[in-house]
């Protein structure tokens, strides 16, 4: 696993998650003041990035207009991606 800033536009979010608007607003304020404190987790499969957690942090950074987001990147084969999608 490695930590890196990944372009938000390159992260696919294949599973729909309902975000709590209040939580996103609070995170936006916090991130604007002190920055993102906890990276989101993404899978890198064949050069593509997939996010399954950190949906509130992802949404907050997106709404703030950030071009990248700090990520814990774990390389995985397509079989692992399929398990996450099942």
C-alpha cells in the first residue's frame, strides 16, 4: 500500500452511497480549515482507481473543488474488484 494524491476525476465510485448532507458540510468546513486528515482507501486495478469507502470525505473534497485527494492506494487484481462489486 502507498499514500498518494490521486486526481478526483480518475477515481471511480461504482457503488452508490447515500451521503449525510450534514456530515459532508461539517467535513467541508474542517477540510477547508485544516486539510484532509485521513486519506480515503482506493483500489488500483490495471491502472484504474476504484473507491468504496470515504464517500463523505470524497464528496466534501469534490464540492470544495479539489483536483486531487489523498489516498491509501492498494493494488489489486480484477478478482478482488469483482468481490467488492458482488
